[in-house]
C-alpha cells in the first residue's frame, strides 16, 4: 500500500503528539485545590450533634482543671420501680469548664446534725471512672444503692441529711434528695443499714448508671 505525502505528514504529527503525551504522563500536573479542600464540615468541627438544650458533658482528658466543691451541686434522684436505688447528678453551677473523675464520697447526718459514719463500697459500675469535662450547667452521673433496715433497731441509723464529697475535694455538699416525681422530699429520713452505700463511678451519660 502506498502512502501519500499528506498521509505521511499526518502520521508524523501523530507520533510527535504521542511522544508529548508520554512525557507528560511521567509528571502529571496536580489538580487545582477545591475551594473547600482541607476545611472540616460543621459536624467534623464540633463532633456529633446534640439536641438543642442538651446538658450532656463530654468524657475527655483533664480539661479546664479539677472542679471544686463550691462550683458544684448534687441531687439524688430516687428511682421508681427500684428498691433503695438512686441516680446521682453532679452539676457544674459555676462559670468555667472543669473536670471530675472517680467516685463521690458519702456521709450522713442525723436530724440533730450529728454525723453518722456510713460504710461506702465503690463499684466500677457501669464502667471504670473516666474524666468527665463539665461545661457550665452540665451534669455528671453515678448510681447509688443501699439496703434499708428497721428504724426501730438501735443498729439502724436514720439518715436525715446526706452529705457528698466530690472527687479529690475535702469540702462537702449537702445533697438534695428528689422523689420519683422529681420534686425535693420534705422528709428525707433514709433508714440505711450498717452496710452503708454502694457507689458507682461518675460518667458523662446517665445510661446504665442506676443499680438494678
């Protein structure tokens, strides 16, 4: 088959073009960056979204320093359908972010404000303690359980007031005891056996903290 001069010229141009493409393949040009490249999305910047008004804290390494007693309040919420069981809510009432980790300490007072020594059994329930970072207005949770006794028995202390010591603190808080309706009890008077309290670890969520 004979090639015309025009065909030969076209073939030469094609070969040169292929050579240029082969050279360019060795070092392709980087694509121009997108205007959004490297920018986190709103969800990535703030973590998982929470419902509006949620007061859940976060579990993290010691952020903001330890929470001190004067920055906290404590409520003991009696649980419905469970005998001698409560959820404890430790809330940051202060203006700064602080951290709690570990277990709350418990003591009792008689009606005359005489101290009662109560045994405390710490249990890693629902899991080991974690550092809970509390922003102002947020709450850490733990479980509390005790065994009742006969108030007529001389070995059965009648607790009129429960006082709570936050982790790593020495100053105590007076706990507010709430009934199953969420309202403060006017007559607290818990008959706690000499076995005292079983105490769970502080957690960032109330899920699973109540003792069955």
